């Protein structure tokens, strides 16, 4: 790393933290699984369209990455793509607020169609932002402090996100009424994204050489053939992401099998958020001081025990079930920290956008995870479902020990007795 780049490390560190904090706040105002899904249901009366929005988010933000990646890699400065993505997403939220507030009939076909178009633009901009984000992050942040950067964002963003979540609840339950209440939430989300933009606009990025040749989109997949460790890493993420299968099921299990009142959902959500706030700095420090392969292993092992604890803890005391949600919060953020930073460790800097795009495309099958548990539980017991997912997570954890780790003397595989090396 050259001296000119090093002198900007501290400034860029806080620029990314600033953006991450307010991105967290923006997402809290318009959570796709709650606020946006409920909005579409109110407008259309269709739970199918509410679910379609979630799928459109995943597909719309991932598939276009293969077409953006060439532009990003050939550009000597990646920052403009990042700035454009944030501005487009912030503006899309403002436009959403305008449609809901000014449209004579927000439930009309024209208004609903406009809302879906604006959201698709929002998702596409997210795809461009994702690949340019990691390209800039890998260039401008000290590799020894990447985990700490994620940790600070999750910690402070989580705290402010709690406040934003509380404000969201008050707005939706207040006297404004529909659609003004939702319009206000989208306005606040857009403003938070504009505040987040201030962080990226101040980034100090030095030009690199950029790729001189244009690569046809399908040729980006050659990196899988040329880097077997990368393919193994993709399988690790698919396996560790299987924890998502159970996320919607834990609350249902608490109600149906444990006969716990739904009034405890607020307690469960609070425990999960506390776990997320604590997890960011913890996993970031472990990754920075040791390595991120170890983070993947520890997150995988802890995730594998969660379904087993969900079955066992209520037998000790019913309300110990809250521990399950605390651990979900810890592992959910831990997986994000581990995956993002391990990818940056193994990807050549000039090819980071390609690695991000290909990895995300290969992860597309995981979009069925949230509904898979709901389908399976109609045919098998909670116990069998929990044990099956636990087995997948243990498999992912142990496969992670076979990943290459340049920051370990045991580079080819993790030594179970010498995690610190």
C-alpha cells in the first residue's frame, strides 16, 4: 500500500462509518420485510405481491451487477459509481414519499405501477452500489482495520436504528393515517440516505490502473474455475446462510409449540437487536486481530447450536427462549462481517467487483430460504427441521476450516487447536 493511500486511511475509515450508520437508520424507517411489505399489502390486498417485492429486491439488486461490473473495473476512480448509487436510492425514497402523499388515489393501478418502478430503480442502484462499495472499500481502508470498521457501523448504527425503529412504530400507530404515515417514513429514509451520502462524498480515493479490456459478462465466471478456494467459499456461505430457513419459524414455534404469548415478540426483537449491536465490534476485532476464516468458523458453530438451544432451553425455563434471538442477532451480523471481509482477503484488488458480482449471483438460490421452512414444516416436525438445519450449519462451519487463509501459518486448513495462528 503506497504512502499517499495510507495518509487517507483515517479519514476514509470515518467516512465509511458515517455512511454505514445512517444507512442503518434509513433501512430502519423502510424495512422491506415489515414497512414495505405491509405497504404493498395495503395498496393491493395481495400477499403474493408483498412477497414478490422481497424477491425483486434480491434479484433486482444482484443480477444487474454482472453488467455494472465491467464499468466499475475499467474505471480508474470507483467513487462516482458509489455516489451515484446513494443519490439514486435517496431520490427514489423521496419520490416514493411524493407518490404516496400527492397521488389522488395511491391504490390505483397507475400509482402502484409507479411505486414498483421506483422500487426497481432503487434495487438496481443497490446492485451498482454493492460492487462499487467493495471496490472502494478495498482500496481506501486499512486492511488491518476492516473488521473494526464494520463493527463500529453496526454498533452505532444499531443504537440509532433502535431509535428509528421506535419512531417508525409511533408514526404508523399515530394520527397521521394512511398514506401520509408511510409517506413520512419514506421521506425520513430518503433524508437519512442523503446524510449518509455526505460520508461517501468526502472519500479520498486515488486513481488505479483500471482494467484495460472489456470482459463479456459470462466470462466473469471463469474466476470460479481459476480459483477453487473461491468456489469452496461460495459453498460455505450457502451452507451458513441456511440459518435463514428458520428465522421466520422461531416466533411461530414459540406460539404454537411453546404456547408463548405474541406480546413477547417485542422482547424477541429487542434481544436480537442487542445481539447485533454487540456482535459487530466483537467479530470485527476477532477478524482484524486473528483472521476472518476463524470468524466464519465460529459464527457457523454458534449458528449450528441455535436450533438445538431452541429445543432445549425452554425445557429449562420457558423464557430462556429469548436467548435464541440474542444469538440470532450475534450470528446474523457475524456472518455479514465474516463473508464480506474474507472475500476482500482472497480477491485480487483489481478484481474485487467481479468477485462480488459472481458470489452474489451464485447465492441467488438462497432467496428461497425464507419460504423453505414454511413449506417443510407442513410435512415434518419442528424437531426434525431444527436438527436438519443444524446439520447443514455444522457442515458449513467445518467446510470453512478448509478455506485458504493467508494470515495463518496453517494456510491450507485451520488447526482446531491453534485458532490464533
